[in-house]
C-alpha cells in the first residue's frame, strides 16, 4: 500500500520547486493534496501535471489570518479532512548588512516565514486534532542552525521556526500530531537563483553568476546543490506513518553542510 493512502495534505509555497516536488511524491504515494500559493498561474501549471482528483489549489496569502483559515477550510470541504501540513512558503529577502537592511523587507520576511507558519499551525492543528492526529513539516534551512552574512531577516526567520516547531511538537503530543522541521542546504530553486544574483551583484562586475554558484556549491561537502526531489523525499518520510516516533526534530538535508 502507498505510504499516504487516504491522507489529505496541504502544501504552502506549492508553486515553488520544493513544494511542487513534494506534491508529486505525496500524490504518487496516495495523498490528496491542496497546493497553496499567491501565484495562481504557477499553481495552475503544477496542478495541470496531476490527476485533478488528487490535487487542486487555492490562492492565499499565508500572512493573513482569514486567508489561512480559508485554505484550511477549503481542504476540509474538498477532501473531508486534514492529515498533513507542509508549511513550506518562504521568501529570501535581500542581501544587506544589518545596518543597511530595509525595515520593510525585514518585516515582510518575518511575516511570511514566521507569522505564516504560526498561522498555519494555529488553524491546521484543530483540523488535525479532529481527525485524530497528523504530521506537520516546516521548511527551515541550514540558515536555521548557523549565521549567514547579509541575510539577517532570512536567518532569523529560519531559526525562529525551529523554536516554533519545538513548542508545537510538545503541545501537540496529546493529540497525536507530530511536528518537525526539514532544513535544506542550497537547492536548485528560484530562491537560489535570486540569492546567486544578489551575491554576484555585491561582489562586482568581475564575478559571474555561474562563478558565484560554483563558490556556494564548493562549500557543501557533497560539492553540489540538492534537487527539490531530494528534500521532498525526507518530507514524505516525515509525513508518513513510517516516522511515527519522530516529533520535535530538526532534520538536515544538506549534503553534509551541518557536519562542519
């Protein structure tokens, strides 16, 4: 039997590389999936690759309480329950030292990456409790366990969701809801293209984007970026009953980066 047969999952940031890869694996393993993002055209492209009976989407801003309540309610109405929340929506902000970092962008990063996760927990937990349990996976980062020059907002947000996860894991034990983070190193996604471009601009005209990427990859012991599917496979394990004793954990998928 497929590992997620009969389960219903919400994936925020569902139009992005990791979200789309997780949706593919989850549906392949028997889940019905609701994808959430602000980009409707991108959501439609992802959903078009699936059987309409197993995947659909709704457009929502994860920082707005009413819209988060709305996507949870949509999952309940379409699929009659909720078993898995993959809180994956995130933004990178800009690369600037703390003294120059724009306040409005800092606030935006914290709103999406922390408030958005907190709201997802707030409204998904009651639905999972009514279902008799479930699994919540939060996308953090290697930036959740160490610093990153120029990325104060992003690094703060990814540390913050680990603390949020640990609190939620303890609170949710009586209800059979497990909560964990997955912490990727650089992955082949739009976000990394954005960060590469910003790092290249900061370095000056003598450096190309490709050279910047090579330098980032060289700091990973495996010497390459990860693929979205490699992150999604760990998410699948945590979503499934195979990880029934796993809660409150920080799970690295980082090519050895955290071993340094």
